[in-house]
C-alpha cells in the first residue's frame, strides 16, 4: 500500500487532503500539533472522521521538534509528502511573529532534512498567494518576480520556497510549491471570512468589511483545491521537461511553484451578498480601512496548472457558499 505523509492533517486543507488520499486507497500518516490558534474541538472533530479509517495513523506533535519527521520518514517511508502544517493568517503574524518562525521556517527545515535523510518521496509543499505581495500586474503568474511581501506570514512562506528549491537542487528532491488563493468550504477555519461572516450574521452582529468593501479575491473551493493537489502529485518534474515559456520549472532542480486558484476574482461585496442569499439574512456592515499587511486584490493565472493537469478549479461562489453554509448549520445546529 502506498503511503502519504500529511502535515497539518487536523487543519482545514489537511483534513480534506487526508480524506482524498484515504479514498484513493492510500495509507495516510497525519501529523498535527492541534494548537489553540483556533477552536481545537473543530480539529478533533475532523480527526474523528479520519480515524474511522484503519489506514489513518495520527501523530500529535509539533513538526519543528527535531527528529520527529525524520523518525516518521524512517518508519513509514512515504511515497508522497503533503506539507500543510503552518502558522497561518496575515493579521495574526503582526501580533505573534515568532510562531511563524517556529512553525513555518523551522518546521519546513525539519521536513527538508527528513527528506534529505530518507529520499524517495515527492514533496508537495503549501505556499500562499500572499507571496505576490505588492505586485500590481494581474493575473499573478508563477514566473513573476515576487520580492515585496506585505506581511511576515507571506515572508516566511516565500522563504520556504527558497529553502525547498535549494534542497531540490542540492539533493534532487522532487518538489512542488503550491500558491493557494483564498480557500473556503466545509470544515473551514474560523478566522477566515466565510466562517466569520456566517457566524456574525446568524448572531445578528456586524461584520468587519476592510477597505470599505473595495477588495477582490480569487476564491477557491476546497474540493477544487484538493483535486488539483492530487493531480499534481503525479506531474513530471524532470529538469528540462518544460511545458512552455510560462513554466516555473527550475533550470537547476526538480522544482516548480504553482498557482491553485479559480482564475476568477470576485468582489468582496459579491461574496457577502452570496452569504446573505444562502442564509436569508441581511448583513450589518462595519466598513473599515485596509488592514495592515493586506492587499486589495488577488488573481491567479492558472494556465500552468491547466497545462500540467488538464484541470482548473471551476466551483463558483454561488455554488460553493451554499455548501459552506449548509455544513455550518449542520455542524453547529443553527
């Protein structure tokens, strides 16, 4: 039986990725620290679903602990590694930057060292669209220069891209870095817009709308994201096998960066209106200035994803938001 190691398995994306690999007949080794960055009960409930499968093995620990990941690599010899464990959140990185150094930089270092010690696994590592930072030319392309990060969170993720490229070059580790674009859907994170807006609106509270609503995001539904990751786990990473001028394949390493988004930015106010329609509730709006570290718009160019997988995310917010609202109502009984 093939083995995938998924870090951050109790998290939003990690949970969905673990379910996909289990459904495909793999053994899944999940690692997560189950930190209290948000409600740990939500994480425990995700894990309870995964643990119904006899092919799911869970390790509760911090990936930055020296030797943890190397031990798991030695014991389980994964064929694929999906590295999703990280301290997330643009705004929280202003208040607690040290946690980003520990989880994102030290944690990724431990993963790369484990991969070097026990080569053979294909590495699929999560980055973020936030690395594009102050770039204004859109849509964002993987080959665009990305050196002006606007938050410390984004800076740590850009650093992990550079770290992974160096290990891919030095040790021949096949690596793909995913730049995710505003992922949402059932079992989502409570600090993300969909969750915060639905909770506030059902409670009759106002929602904070930054930049007075003048924002656009390339909202990506969770099932689409996981489908893209699954397909990319099989794509060719041999140096020299480029699919065209827009390919981010390194000339010196089996390494790519890749956007995963819907390539269809939506106004924030439209996103809010879709939530209103799904809930049957009119939102109370608290219009606010732009939050420090944030950007007014994101937009993924997904032509490379299409070229490599013949797939691009297609779920619209008019289809995705009702699915999130349905899950929220069922989970919380409201």
